[in-house]
C-alpha cells in the first residue's frame, strides 16, 4: 500500500462538501424556524442497535420537552436469513416497542442518502401507536429478532420514503418529546 505523500497521490484532490454536522445543523435550523426547542447532540450514536435505542430513549426521557437531533450509524446483528429493512428501521422499531402507548415521544430514524439497508425506504417515523398498528398482522419481537423491521413498519404505515438524495452524511435521528 502506498503511504501518505506517495507520488501516486500527486494528482488527487479531495474536497469534503458535506458532513454529519451539516445535516444536523440543517435540521436544527428548520426546527427552530418551526419554533421547536432544540437539543443538538454532538456525540455520534454508533454500535449495537439495542444499546443505541436504550441510550436515545434514556436521553429523551430525562430531558425537558424538545427535539433531540443526533447523527448515527448503528449496527444490527443479522440472523442467517434476515428479513427486510435496515439499521434505521431496526432502531425505530426497537424504540417503538419501548414507547408503546405513550403519546409524548415521536422518533424519526433515516438515512441521509434516502435508503436504509437493501430497501428503497430511508427509515421510519414511530410513535406510541406503531406497535398496535403493526401487531394486527405481525409480532414485533419476532420481527426484531429476524431483522424484519421493514415489513413490520410497512404494515404499521411508519416507513419514510424520500427517494435517493445524492448525499450520504450518515443517518439522522430526531426524537421529539412533547411533554
């Protein structure tokens, strides 16, 4: 492998035109225009989806009402035969299970590139009714274990489809606590 400064890199120019902070700051600016109390979190949410869901929900629950904004790239341990959906959908469904029947928290988890895993959906927006809407046809625990969150969220009507954006600066997590 060539080292930094090697002649093979002489004619290569790299320009970073966007980063995760840009996406967060765009969300912050729009939220403030809409008069939301905003809490932008600089820490990057990464690692196991279940630990990330617990962390996000703990932060939202232990703060006053407002809109929490994070950049994230969580990981999902896939079973041998995974279902449909991606990491944002898995994160959203994990949180939906924990906020079942609550009317004070809504969460969006979406890929800034407009896709999430091998699907055309960017992610999902969930609330306290997500589980009831989806469990009419599917079992949430089975869907989480089989990495089939996309099917559950499709049935519940909570998938978000933005189309391809042409930009990828990680995922955005927006958690709104209303009271």
